[in-house]
């Protein structure tokens, strides 16, 4: 599940610049990319998964963008911007002449609307509210100028304003369009949604009126005429499609990169890439519902964490291409606490912890039990997983746990149903993954107790008053060096509560692409840079 701050890279291709005043000619052709699954909805106002975000990245834009090598701000929908000395007022001058896909003009009213809907309950944007709660007002100064005023210090205030996804007010306030919000998109971006075959693919076609076609500095982006987005969940299926030429790009997990990409076809038709960059790294995890009768017990979660055989899984599936995860921030981050170590695999100690907590096999049926509220309860729970490929990790965990008397049931759940269960908090445990987020870390969206309510991202109902206090303090500090010790402590505290079983952080970016793809380099400093690729 991926939210606002962890935007996926788009597959966009080079423009051929004709002149500084004329539109660039598209290079033509098409490319096919796997987004990994079916979006829960295409509505940018209520979607909360990475599949939807992957589609939106072709269609919608923000006020500013980041340079992939320097990480400096650069113009996008806004051409000018200013920050007041007290960092409380931000003004943006919009690019004139920008058109929505339906031909209407972009104005400052659209920017204000895009902020207002975040705090309008009907639009269900609760998951991104923590980032915008410091904003006091958004004022339209004229047709092309907008002002953001903030009430509180928050080190990301300017960033969240600059990266606000800008939506067309006229489209989303028209009652006639309400039924089409989940399947129709209107943006300002380089591509338009042409076709949506549910469960199969989405077809994006080039927007001939994209503003960047007349901007020399943007000449090397988005020249492909058509982009096909497939929704293949299983890696083995995606690899076969790549081999057959039905996919032009596919990211790999370590096992796929090492074991499943061998043979002549991988030399003759497909380019394999292993590279490193400074982009944030995500992680897989098993999460425990804190409201559950015994999974809410820290000692039980600690014991379960010690039954997760990370060394074996690393040997079998990771091939030294990943680092053991230690907590809620990837180990390469400046905010990661280097003193926090991965939880050691130790079944004997795990059983001792459970015994001390009152769990014994009283009826000799091989499953530990304990009286909870006067009722005998077995140490048995279910892990839900939306991705079949990850079951091999869970199967090892299940088998090791059973040896000490813990019964784990595994259940694969279709993605849309899975998200519904998360939103309803109707689960015992889940296997999921977070994207890497931003380069700077603000844990509030996932780990602050205020993010439990509604469909917030703290779906396990984790709450630690000291963590809340440190998160709140760190958000008010503009200097990174001042935030680091506070967030190091947050990392330490969350890890010591064992709310998740953290798996691995990627060391490398692994992917493959067809030989028709031409790229300036394997990766930029802060991302692969697929938006600068082209096809022969």
C-alpha cells in the first residue's frame, strides 16, 4: 500500500526538441509496464494504494517537481515561488496556458480546491491529512497566483504544498460526473486515460496539449505515444510476459533476479540491471492487530518475531541483495538508529517468553493455550496476504512456529477485499509492504496514534505516548541534524514494541527491460529515471 508521499516512478520517454517556440514531435511507439495489481479505484480523492498512484502519476501533476540528480526544486505547474522569512507563507505563480485534458484552463481555484477536499469527509482523504494539518489557509490571489499560510512549524510545510496533487475543480464538483470518479481521470499531465479493461490493463495515450511540449528544459520527457499498464500480480507470470515481449519493463525481487532470469533470452532480448541509488527503500512486514485478544500483548509479539527465520529466508530468497530490516525506517536512512539490530531467530527463547506469559499446552494437542477472560484460548491466528508470491516466506514462518506450539493459518485475499478489511480493522495479522516514502522521514502517517481513526494508515492501532511526543517534537524542527536524534529514538521505541515483523530492505534496484528501451543511464541519484527513457 502506497500513499501520497511514496509516488511511484512513471514510464515516460524522451521528447525531440524541434525549436524553443514550437511543440516537440513525439517519438511514437509504445511501451508496456506492469503496475503489479488492480487499483481499488481510480479516484485520486479516495484511492490509497500504490497501483492507483502508478496510474495517477501519468495524469496528474503538482506545483513543483524534484530534479532526480540534485534533488533541487524545479518548476512544474508553477513557474515561480517564494517562502517568507519565518517559513509560514508560501506563494506560487501558476504557469499560464495550462489546459486540463478536457480543454479547460488550469487556475488557482483548482489548487485551492485540491487542498480543501483533503479535509472534506465525503472525499475520504484521511490518510494524507497529517501532512496538511499545519496549513491555516489557502488563498486565491488572482487567476494564476495562490498563497498558503501555515499556523504551525512543520519541516515539510513547503514540500507538502509544492507537491499537492492538483485536481480539476470543475470536474469533481459536477454532480453529473460523480459516478465516473472511479474510472475516469482528468488531469494536466503528459498522458490521458484512453481505455480501462478491468483486471487486465489500462491504456494511456499521449496528451498533445501538455504544457511541457513548449518548454525546452522539459524536452526529454514523455515522447511515447502509448503506454500500456498491465496488472500482473505474480512475478513468474510477469517474467514470462517479459520474455515473450509482452512487457517492456519489470522490477525484480532478488530471487527473481538471480534464479529466474537465466537462459539465452535474457542475453538476446532483455537487459538485466542491478544498480544503486539514494531513493528511499521500502520493506515487507507482518503486522499485528493491536486490538486482538493476545496479539496486543508485546511479549507474544516479541516471541513471534523470534520465530521468523530471517537468516534462512535471506539464503533462500534474498541472495545477499537485501539487508535485514530493523524497524520502521530503512537501514540506509540517516534517520535509522544503527544500534537497533534485527530480531534474532531463536525458537527456544521464544518458547520461554511464551511460557512466562502463561502460554502452555494444557491439553497436549500441540498448540499452546491460555485462559483469557476466563476462556481457554489457543495461540492460533491468521495472516492475510494479497500477493501469492510472498507465501513462501510465510510458509517457513508457519512451519517454524508450529514446532513451538503456535498455529499460524495463511490466507490469500484479493486486493480490493484486502484493503476493505484493513479499513474496517477486520483482521488478526497481515503481510503487506510499505514503499520507501520520502527522503526525509515523518512517521506520523503510520505510527502516530492520531492516525488510527477512520481509514488512517495506522491500521494496526499502534499507540505509544512517548513515540507520539517525539514525532510531534521532530515535526517542528527545520534542521535535519536536530530531527535525527529524536527519530533515532522513535525507531528504537517502535522496534522494541514489536508491532511488525520487519523483513528486509533492498540494497539494490533490480529490473529488466526489453532491448527496444534506450535510457541515458541505469539510474539517477534519487531514482531510476524512467521518465527519461525512450524506445528505439
